[in-house]
C-alpha cells in the first residue's frame, strides 16, 4: 500500500506546475542548443558547396594553363605567341595589314527634313 501512495505522490509532484515549468525551461535550453548546431551545419554545407564550385573553377583553369604550357613548349607555339604579341614576321615574309575604310562623316547640316507644317506654312526648316 505504501508503494501505491508513494507513486501517487511522485506523479502529483511531476505533474505540478513548478516541475512542468522547470522541465519546459530545460527543454528550451536544449532546443536552443540544437538550433544553433543546426544553423552551423547549414552554414557549413553552404560554405562547402561554394568551396567545391571554386575548386572546380580552379581545376578548369589549371587544365587550361597546362594546355597553354604544353603549346608553348613547342617551337611552333612559341613562334605563334611571339607573332601574336609583337606582330613580327620572319626574314623574307611580308606582313599585310588590313585597314577598314572609315565611315563617311554624317554632317548634320547636310540632312534637312521638311515637316508637314513647314510645307504647309512654307519656309520653316527643321535641322537634325
């Protein structure tokens, strides 16, 4: 019988407002800690994805630079680079420079447009 009353008293104490309030406060602290860990994990995941994307860009650049180094490792590649940078030619070669013809200057005074009102009333000319 004593055990029954002891259990009943324990239940009354656990379900009382002060004990529930203490449990709620403890739960709040635990939830707050879990939330902070979750936010850190989420930020870490975002940073990881950014770093992986940056790593891929760097690997692509590395491959391009290795191809460029391999091209410049040959005599032909060095010659192409020199010709491109300094616009030079070997002895006995001729260089042709193509220059585009400049556009004709459009003189604003030469373009005259007569409006409807000027034709109707005569003599008034609008310049562009």
